[in-house]
């Protein structure tokens, strides 16, 4: 009886895994995301974001740094929206509430939470140097959100930690399970000192690089700046005892540069197609 029950549970998990899969826009990679709904993910994301802003020192919106980040963000946002609409995937943006904030911090970091909440730390701006450099980071981080990498990590973590209310979560019903909230804190704990924060995988980082190139090209920013930016990041990583968080799972090494260059021709076609020279 016990053996039959184990087999049954295994089949339920397998079926749930299959039904919970979708494909990432632009790359076509199959990912498991359905153990938590997009609405749930954004609700938890917005809660974490509010908590972060409550304790962060924001750069005033009328300051040049904040204006530059917001300006680039609006253009990348529009490019991402246009791309999804062209692919008949506009529904993926339902519930998004975009914001672009800059905070005072020496940390070399930036992130975009599910639902379009973007934060840049002032520590990364000298490495970005220009608006094109900011667009490299902005495109990359927005790509993480559009590709639902947070929701993917959340779903996989739920399976790994044996959350039992998978069916309810897959149906988009909030379970109230404290384990679900704990996993969300692990996935969405960007900008906190939580040691258990789950980073993006190298596969997700590479995917964000690829998608981000297209978004910045469509927004009118020079995609070739991505190579120069990650070369600068690599130098920072070499000269630092504690590499920037952006390098934690996918070092800006020769492999990353080679991947960017391999995808550059496609990105440049988008760049020229949108009237840039």
C-alpha cells in the first residue's frame, strides 16, 4: 500500500511538472513555472519591493542619476512591451506596474522584480558610464522578469522543498502555506542580507543576456556596448575581494563575451530595423 502511494505521488508530481511548463519568449526554452501563479508572484514581489524601499536611501527623482535610470527604463520597458505584443504574448504583462528607482549604495548591483519593479544602485553607474551602459544592465534585468526566471526558481524550489499544496498553487489559489512564503523570501530577497537567497542559474543569466541585447537594440541603444560593459565588470571582479552580485553565478569571462558576440548580428538587425545607424 505504501509503495503504491509513493508511485501515485510520483505520478502526480510528474504530471504537475509537465502541465506547469511553458516556453520562454525569444529563446523557446521550456521552463517549469506553474507551481505558483504570475499574480501570486507579483503580489509577493511588490510586498518585498515595498519593504526594500522603506529602508533604502533613494536618490531624488529630480537628480540626474535617477532621471537617467528612469529614462533608459522607460525605453527598455516600451521595447519589451512591443516585442511581446508582436509575438502575441502581450498577456504576459498583465499586472505589471513598472517603476524605476535609484538608491544610494556602493554595492554594484541592479535588479528587476516580477511585475516590473526596477532598482539601480549608484555603485553600478560608474561602470555603466553612459546611457548605453545602463541599457545593457536594464535590458538584462528586465529580461529576467519577462522570462519569468523568478517564478521558475520559485516553482523549482517548491518541488525541491516538498511543498505539498502544489495543486492549489498551480491553480493560482493562494494557500497561505508559510513554507511558500519562506521560499518566496529566498527567491525575492534581492537587496537584503538573507544568506539563503536563491540566485539565477547560469542558464537564466545567459538567457537574460540574449534577450536583453534584443530589448536594448529595439530601444535604440547600441548592443555592442554590452561587450564593453561586461569587460569592465570582469575587471572589477578581478580587482575585488568580493565580486559584484551580478557576477555571482555567471562570471563576465571569455565565455560570456563570446556568447554576446555570437548573438550580436541578430541584435544589430533589430537595432538597424528600428531606424538606428
